[in-house]
């Protein structure tokens, strides 16, 4: 089962629970009202019995049944019922089943099409499972600011940080715009504090808002999951198990700070398994790292280096530490 299917099934279960709870609450309110206003209980009994009688009559003598008369009597009783409710201090809809979404009545669907509440529910679940729910309120394209990057030419690349980030920004926008039809992979590399994680988050938010599934993990978090699965699976919490099960199937996997993990006998094989499986399944991956391309051979096997640099768009971040610059500007 992939991540989207898991989210879908979870939401269907939540809607089932919603409807059950709404019915239970309506029953409690009915008992409260009947105790305080017995006349209303009598009206409900009459409405119920007359409805059953109408159906029987239509089945046995369809031409002699007056639906109009039944409707008029029912409308009169319902009006009286509402008046009694209001007089007793209750809202006139107090005995209705009160759904969270009156449009679909908490079924999630309107004429077999997903209701807007169901679509939003899938997005909400995706946010929760992305590990990015809170940070994306701060780090997104609306708060991305090119003016933090210098327009002075960097001698090592013969480009300015500003023009470099402008190009990277355009590539990221294209990555999102083409995501449905073309699953790409991106490698962000460069010194600390240049906005690599920030842009990862920008992309993640845009895709989450479009109902794609996204999972963000730092490299230490990723390899800790594999270690727990290998040596302590029986002790793993459900959340960790869920993350591990969707690792290979989410629409976008973001691995941040690759190169900061603790190396072990299994690190290389685990990483290759993730990258290779996702590549073969045509699922997009973004890697962020401070490790320079020339140094990858010091950390990872030849097949990992080949997989990344052969199938990822290589984007180098240059400039001064944006975090320090922001901190300085906020103080002045």
C-alpha cells in the first residue's frame, strides 16, 4: 500500500467515526429533549408511524395514496415541533444530526465525487506525516527573499549569489509545475546557511497544497529509522513504522543534511536502497548536503555517487550565511 492509499483509507475510517459520533450525539440530544418536552417525542412517533404507513399504502394502493396530504400534515407537525423546541430554550435544529460538513453529511463524497472537506482532509494528513507541518508556515515561497543574496560576482564561480539563487529558484518552480508529468530529482549542495533547507521546505509546501505526499527527514533521522527497524523493530512506535512504510512510496522524499549521519556498516546499502528504489519507481527525491561533489567518494560508495550525480539535477548554492545576515538585520 502506498502513502496515498494509506492516507485515503485512514480518512475513510475517520469519516465513519464522525458519522457514528454525530448519530450518537443526536440520540443523546433527543433523550434530553424528550425528557423536558414529552410532546416532541409524541410528534416524532407520529411522524415515524405516518411515514411507514404512507410507504405501505403506496405499495398496496398507489393510486389512492395522497402524498400531498401526507406532506402537509408532516410540515405542520415539524413546524409545531420547532416551535416547542424554541419555547423550551433549544435551537430549532437541535434534534437534527449535526454533521461537521453539511454538504456531504460527513460521507466525504457528493454524488461519488470527493467533497472539498475530503480533499482538505487528505492534505491535512499529508502535512502531519511530512514532518513539516509547523515550519512550512514560516518557510515557503511567500517568505523567500532573493535580496538576502549579494549581487557581487563570486570569483570561484564567476557568478553572483543573487543570479545563482535566481536560477535555482526558477528550477524549483519548474520542478513543481512539471511534477505531475515529470518526476525529477534535485541535489542541493553548498556551505551551511545558504537556503538549501529553506528551498526544500518551499517545494514541499507547494506540493502538499496540491495533495501530493511528501516526507521530510534529516539524514540522521533516516538512518536511525533503519537502525531501529533492523535491531529494535519490536520497540518502534507506530509513527516510526508508518514513516518507514511510506519511505519508498511518497511522491516526494526530502533527505536533508546528508553527510551528517553517523556511518555504520549498513549506511551505504540503506541509502542506495532508498535512492535506487525511488528512482526505479519514478518517485522524486531531493537531497540537501554540505558535502562538495568532489568529496562524495570519501563518504559513499561508487554506485551511490553514480546514482546521484547521474540522475539528479546538481545545484550549487554560493554566498554568505543567510542565517547570520537575517539575525544581524533583525537586530538593526
